[in-house]
């Protein structure tokens, strides 16, 4: 059984985003913006150049490992961006 469809966008063409020595990529999930670490934990591949498969998982471009969007968002290094008013 699969969950509800999730709208995901990956900032493939954006320049690197660095914070505290970690490279991030911009990730939009259901209209919310996040900075996710741009490094596969297995082989260090740049996740922002991965693709989404039919299940909605991000596929590492170096070794083909699948990462659920939920696991990317749960990563303690992932940052949720919020508007300042």
C-alpha cells in the first residue's frame, strides 16, 4: 500500500549551497522548502543530480540506491526553510 502522492522538486540547476561545511541542495516537498545534504551516505554521490523513481524515491546517481523523501526530511542535517516576516 502506498501513501498519498507527494509533490517533489529538486534544485538540479542551482549552484551549491554551503552551510557549516556541509553542501546542501534545495528540495521542495508539497510546497515547503528544505536544504538537504547533497551527499549520499554510501558513496558520497551528489544526490541533487539523482532522479525520482515511480515510487517517489530519490535515486543516487552514483550507485542507484533509493532514498525515500521522508528519510531525507528526517535527516538531522536537513533544514526546513521558513519565511521571516
